[in-house]
C-alpha cells in the first residue's frame, strides 16, 4: 500500500521538526542562555550521527553472525541481514538503541568538552571562529576516514523499526521522534526554569560581574557546552536513524549550524517556547516550498531552487526588523514563581 | 589578628606603576574610606585585591591567610565582595533575579537542576530575603523590571541590595554615590551605616568628600600608587601630604 502524499508530507514534517527541535534546544542552551556562540553546532550533531553509523553494527555483531561481511564494504547486504534479525527479534532494538544513545551522549559530551577546552577563554568573534573550525573538522574526518562511516559514499544503518509492518513504519518513525523531542523539550524547559537557567543568562550578560559574585564562568561554559554537545549528539542519532543512513557530506554548517541559529533567533533566544515556534515555522516553510516547487516553477523570475533560501532569509530579516528579540522574546522569571517553596 | 591587610602591593601596566607598594590595614567593622586624586591607584587597589588583576608584587592577607592573586570567584568565597565604579549588573535579568545572583545557590548545580526538591526551599528563602531588602531600598515595585530599565540612582541602590544579599564579611564599594543626587547620596550612606551594624567592614572609594567624610570612620589617602596618609576623617584634610596629593606641591 502506497502512502498518501499528504501523509508523507506531514510525517516528514513532524520528523524533521523533531530532529531540529532537539538540536535547537541544545543550541539555545549554550547560545541563547549561556552566550556561547557555538558556530560548530554541527560537530556534536555529526558526532551523534557517526555513532549511529558505527555502534549498532558493533552491538548487532554480538547478536548476529556477520560471517565475512564488513559494515562499510558490504554495507547493503549486512544491513539487510540485520534488518531481518530485527524483524524476528524486535526486543533487541531497545538494547541496541539504548546503547547507541548512551555512546552518542558520551561522545557528544566529549566533543563539547574538546571544543570548549581551547576555545572557552576566547571572547566574541574569536570564540565563534574557533568553534566554526571545530565544526568543519568532523565532516572532513568523516569524508576521508572511509572505515568510519563510508567516506564519500556514506553508509546505510540498520532500520531500528524494521519490525513494524511496512504501512505503519513511516508514521511510527515520526511518532517516535516526536516523543523523544517532546521529552527532551520538557526536560530542557524544567532545567532552564531552575536557578541554572538564571545562572546561564547571567553568564551571558556579564561574566566578569558573575566572577566577582563567586561563580567561575569558565566552569559554567564548560558544563553548558558539554550538555549541549550531548543533546546535539542525540539529535544526530535521531536524524541518522530516521534517514537510515549516514553520509558525511550531509553534515555541513548550513544545515546543522546556520539554520539552527536562524531558527532560534527568529523564534526567540533564551526562551524554549520561542525555539519551538521558530523551529516549526522554519521547517514548515522549508517543506512547503519544496512540496510546491513544481507548481511554482515558471511563475517566478528566478530558479525555483533559491526559493526556500530566499523565503527563510527574508523571514529572518523581517523578524530582526520588527521583532529584534524574536517572535517570543526572552522573559525573566516572575518573582511569584521564585517565591513558591 | 588583622582582618584585611594589604602590604607593599604593586601593579604595573607597562611603565606605569599604578600601585607602587600600597600598604593598608582595614579597621574591622568600620567604614574605611579610600580617597585620592584621579589616577592615584584607588580602583587599581580594589581591582587587585578582588582578584581582577594579578599583582606584580606584595601581599594581601585575610585574617593572616594569604589570598594574593586568587581569581575573583575565590576571593568572593573568602568573604570579600566588591562593586564597580560603572555598576555591573545582568541586563537581561530582572531586579529580583539580579538580587538572587548575588549569592550562590544549590540550585545552580547542573546535576540538581532537574530535582527542585533539592533547591526549592533555599530559593524561596532567598527570595523572601531579597524581597525584604528590596522593600527597605524602596525598589520593591520594580522587582520584575529588567535591570536595564531602571534609573542610574536605582542601579546604585540595587548594588547595595546585592551586597546585602551576598552576605560577605568585607564589602568594597567603588564610588557608590557617583552621579547620584545629594538626597539619594545621603540615603545610600545611611544605608551603609545600617549595614555596618551587621558586623561587616567597608572599604569605600569616593570622591565626594563633602558627603563621604561625614559618614567615614577612618580615611586612607592614596597618591602615586601608595597610601600616603591615613587618619580620622576630621583630621585628614589638614594633613599636608593629602593637600599635596590633591593640589600638587
């Protein structure tokens, strides 16, 4: 049974929205709240995706007899074999996916730490440019180190939902992603409502003043970059498992650094609801433009492929002119909410 | 044992010796006023003692313990708080949040953040304390305003409120009444006198001697990076060294 194009549209919208929501929440933590302009957001995302491209093969290797098959060289055949195993043993997915997520979180945290270490004592532009450099490194490693995720060709990864009947498979994936994103949203919202949220905003506003009030901003920035790295890596795992593959070329700074920045700036920084709105708006506009590409072709005085960049860029400029603090601006916590014991 | 002792403190910027062997001994539980002409090294002294800048020589001791050159957050942990000549506040935070930032809280731990049980009651008691302080400073109605929305005089009051929240033993104020009208200036110093009763010790830099000398318990005078004189406030202006440092020889 073929799925209705409308269902595919909505399912894909939900899935991509969920992936970006996770990544944008993590960027908002470090940039919107903590003031660390992480122009290397792609680092953690790609780190998570690469974990998804390697760890499941290792773990399934303990359950399935691969014979002479290699994850990268005999990728398609091996994935096929693993998917067949998943169909027969759906319960194995829970363990494998959990292990993959745990490794991804660890890798994301380490990448956050590694990029923070040389960068954190820098300020403003220098910090941003150093982090940008870190983001570039991982893609280059992924492309050139073929045994990691297949180099320029990329690899397919096992379908964690291979046990779901074909006609429900697609929507189940969207639903699972949305559930993950929802849980992460609630956790992040709870986290930023605590005194840590205030601490991070204070670090962003004036780290010198903060230092004279007994806190160590360097330590705080380390922690927030590690945490954001962990969440970013979860986003990477989610995306790679949704598209069932990892291609290092895909982890570029446009899609996984600049677009997240645009989404949180438009939605409203240091405000999780703003991130929600900005992410939804952007993903929806992008999908709509791509969906209606064909019907608009010829009506516009320029090539249709530029339409989504133009639309998104235009929207960002409009928001910056008319609502410079985003659609839902940052709001300090009201005293009443602090008072409740 | 002496509370805070600064001995032979040196700080140079290239060839400029901003501190050239400054020595002073704070009088505990008193308002210690630090005066001197522009460029005599008053702010440099506070910046160096509070850990903002590492000294090139000399020692700072707190109750005999060497705290020379520690980073600012460690100095704060030792019980020394400072304010800045141009008030530093968290512009994106409300007044109340600024107040709460003046003292570290258990809820600021990344690990405890998701478990409100571990910090809610502390946060509530700190909030109550802050409300009381804001009320006494007549800032209560502004508590949910962002700190960049209030006036310069109110910012000065907020700084004072933060010192009360911080609850440190020693408070160093860099020009607490600069740019403030005389009525408010007196109010600020009266408030400082009140805080003094809590057992704290003040080191205050101030240029407006007409007002500040009135409230000071003891006065240190700086000139050319050294403490050139110290005396009781009613005698200090007769000191020849002081006159020279302000007016030249």
